[in-house]
C-alpha cells in the first residue's frame, strides 16, 4: 500500500521531470524511469461492458476493475460409460466464481467453488454404484496484468486504403498476466489430495481484430504433490455483433497417471451491460473414457467503479449511464402534485436570464387638432354640401 501511494504522488511530478530530463544526473534518470514504468502499470482495466470468462475454461489476463463485484455461475452435466474398475459415469453440479479488485486496477482476486452430485461406479465381476454429493473444488487465487498491448486505431486513417486495412503486427504480441492460487482440501473424500496445493499460471491474450481474440493459458497445478499436473488451454472467441459471440476451445492436461484432451464450443448473449447468458457443450477424452459435458449459466456484476476520468464514446462525447425509469402508477394526489410542479417549472422558464416573455399590446392612435377633421352631419352631410354649392353658383 505504501508503495502504491508513493507511486501515485510521484506520478504527478513525472511530466515536470520530463522537460528537465537531459539535465538530470544518472541517479535521477533511473528514478524517473522507475516511476514512469510504475505509472504505466497502473493503467485502468475497467470496461464499460461486463468482461466474463464464461462459458470457456480459459481465463483472460484482464481484471474486472476496482470496486467491481462480479459473479460467474452455472450448472453442468457430465456423463460417460463405465469402462474402468472405478469411475464416475454421471455428475450434475453447480459452479460459482466470484471476482473483484482492490487497490490496483490490474490486480484481481477470485474464489472458485464447485458443488456436485456424483454417481460412483465399481466394475469388476458385477457392477455396483452409489451416489455422493458435496464440494468437489474450492480454490482462491489472484492475477496481475504485467503487460497490456496497445493497438492503433486505423479507422482514422484516410490517406491510404492499404494502411487502413493492413494487419497491425502489434496484435501478434499478447497481453500478459500471471496467476497464483491455492487449492484447499475442504472437499469430498474422493476429491481430496495431499492438503493445500499451490497453482501457478501464465495468461495470454491476442486481440487479432475487433471481433476475434485468442486466449492462451498455461498452468502448473497441485505443485509439490504426487498429483501435480501441467495443462494448457487455447480459446478462440468471435463476436458476431455487440450481443452475440461464440467460441472454440481445446484443453490438454498431463500427469503421471493419464492424459486428458477436452474440446468445447458454445455461445454467449449479452443481455445488458452488466448481464450475460451462455451455453456450452464439450467432448472430453479422459484416457480410455469419452465424456460428454454440457453447461448453462450466466454472469452479472455490481458496478461501483469510480473512474478517474470521464468515459468517452467514439465521437468523443461523455458516456452517461441511463437511469431506470419508474413504471409505478401514481395516485390522484401524486398526479395533482406533478401538475403544479410542471406549472411552476414553466413559470421558471419564462424568467430565464432575468427577463420576461414579451407581451403584445394595442396602442390607440393619437391625433392632433391640426390634422384631425371633424365629421359634420353624419350620413346626410353630402346633401347639405350640395345645397351650399348650389347657392354659391346662384350668387
């Protein structure tokens, strides 16, 4: 914590040191380089849309972001033929993963728990079986993003069509994270190993395009026990649009007892920014046994992230989260109160900027005595005028 606080304080001084870099001595240059690297490693990992690892088995190197509380859960069913002395031909279970981040955007903590009911079978001269239920797995882990690859935005390239559509070779270099976890022994007897065992992994991701990415995981599990295992996972994910996506995955694991190969595929639907639904199916070649696996689940998150900067869209406008509109019907007095509020609001609009709405008034025309002519005689005045003209002619 003290180290992170120290980095944040000196990160503000990095820009000032940059202008005086040529004048620094060697010690100051080393110190400047150290804090520049630290500030690079503190970049944000928060995304505006939920970032779920489901329905695949692989894990992305990116964290969910600080103050994000995310749950990835689902049900699964596994079946196989009874071909060995001891086997589990049928399993039905529930898996839940909790992910969150504290202190640092690149650091994530997670908990993985699996509950399942198994049919355990013995095949010798006769075949017998029984059922058992309980915990089959409980582990805790953390991952840290070491390197994040940045890509060029070629949509702004308007001078050259070739450069705009050329492949960005930076995408061949993956983002890298490390994983460290521990497997507990709080499980059923048939799943118990030799106490607590650590797990180490390297997580890679290549974003080959805006729609296609490749995730590669390499794990060394149950380290130090007689059940130690090496495994790898390669997952290709393709997004059809903003809502639908699909994946293809291969997982291989090796220990001194057997070799397993798992092939899977599935789809995911983004219902909203914070909720995703998924379904998947797999074939697992477990030694001499072939297993069929199917699963269905969903992911959701509670977003309490406070960004240090405003999120912008493609046009540079600030992204404002839509507030839910209340559909609850109001009573008569509630509607009456809204009516008076609306009336008052309109009055306030009239007084905006301290001026009133102009009112048209009729002004009566004023006439002077010189220009005004009095009407004499009314409608029959022209007869009197004719008589006057006749008398003038006689004279």
